[in-house]
C-alpha cells in the first residue's frame, strides 16, 4: 500500500508553559480507510477535523477502540518508541473483539515513524515529558441498525505531554467501588474498547465528589477480587511479595504491567499474578503487612497509591508516600525509555 504525505502549509504555534496531558496536538496525523473489504487511502496529512454524517455508525453503536503509547526524545537527540508494536498488536486484538477488520501492523508502525519524524520538533525533551501517540479505529458506515459497519477509519494523532497527573508522582487516593463494575468476564474489559470508558465515568465522578482520585474496581460477580484502578493495572506489596491480579478475561492486559512484572523478575523481587482479595488486602493494611500499592499505565507510568477506602474505613499505605519498589520501577522503566539504562528485552525502537 502506498503512503501519501501531504505537508501542512500552516504550521501551528508550539505550546509554551506546562504541557499537561492530551491538550495539544502536532501539525500532522495519519489516516487510512477501510472500504470494499480492504484498508487503503493511507496518508499523512495536516491535523484536521473529520467530516462525518450524523448517521455514522460510531456515534450510535460505539464500534471503536484505541491505544496509547509514547515516544521519547533524549538529550542525545535520539527518538525512541517504547513497545509500540505491542500496542498495535493489542489494537488489532481489540478491533477483532468488536468486528473491526485488522490492519497490517508493520505498515502502520512505519507510517507512525514517518509521522513522528515529520513532527519531530514537537517532541518535548524536559524530564518527565514525552510524545503521546493515540492510534484509534472507528466504524463509519452511514446507516442505522446494529451490525458491524462496512467502512472504518484508522487514525493516529500525536500529543506532546507532561506528567499525567497535575501533581506528578504524588500518591493518589482510591475508592474501592462495590456498586458499579467496570467489566465482566466475556465482556470487553480485556480490550481497549471505547464503551468501557463511558461505563467507568459515573463511578469516577462519585468517588471524586467524596475526595478520592480514582476508583479501585472489583470483579463483577463477587465484588471481592481486585481488577484495576481507573485505567491502570494495580500492584500490591504484601509481606515482601508483589501481587497483581491475574488476567482472567475482564482486565486490560497492560504493557506497563507486563514490563513491571519482567523488571521485578529481573531484579529477583518475588512477584505473583493471582486473585487479589480486597478483604485480605484490608487485613494486610491493618496488620502492617501491606507496604506499597501502585498503579501502572503508559500515561502515568507508575502511580503510587497513598490510601484507599473500603466501605467506611480509609487505609493509609506507606504513610501516604511512594514506596521503594514503586520508585525502583518508575526509575528503571523511565531510564530504559530514554536510554539511560540498557534495554535488555528489546522494548525500545529507535527511529532516530
Ligand atoms: C490502557 C489501560 C491500562 C494500562 O495499559 P498500558 O498498556 O500499560 O498503558 C490499564 N487498564 C485500562 C482499563 C486501560 O485502558
């Protein structure tokens, strides 16, 4: 397939001051379309609006999925993608779950590299900043009726970002959610499908109203086994051992999660993927055996948890501070990403 490149004639102003997360977008985007049974019309073009009919299927039935991955530019001027090929493979898995036709990962990865190089001077270089890549796919058939669309759009936009949370690595407070559920086995929780996020908003808003940053999700049946936190995977350190919920069909298989499990193994820190009972965690917090809790995800990398509330009781973790294992994981991962530590597992793709 051919890749057309249409350069902008009106480059926009670069952001000045703090970047925040997902507020600014670079000059160009990648787009391709699926029609008559194949992907085509691949192009890099100026960042611009889509023109879609009100009948466009994604507005009605939510047949869409997305990814989030990052590129880093270091002091030497290298540009480095972190595990982006894993994200593209996961997007194909998500697509398949909602009947969107798969795409050629090598082709899209190559287009992403060209897109980043074209918008290279948008990549921030301050510590903690990066270029966030947002690939997404959606059904765009102009017809009502619940069925898989016959037409699709795949696009990738780029956003220079700072820290995900306004206060950086400050520990977050979680509300253990016992009423709403995020996902059930057999549903779409295992995939980055857009409806999952709409379904999660209400719980998040209610938790915020009573002073919590995010929700800790429990399993859909017993409301007892921990699944995830907001849109991150979660790790607990109990009695010197790191525990994280096993992927049993309703949890998003995070790439940061997988990287952290590997790094813990590399460092000889015991780690187990298992069922994590929230009552056991509360008890461990009570008797001092729960020493750390942290979330993992591309956007925040590592997010320490300073406290969680289960029913009427709030449990403080590690005095409300980031713990040593979370810190070690944050430092190791971010240094591999920018090239300050070796990359023994081949996670980084240098594009410059
Ligand atoms: C994206 C996401 C994660 C984290 O996945 P990463 O690949 O580490 O970014 C975890 N949970 C949910 C629900 C997510 O959407």
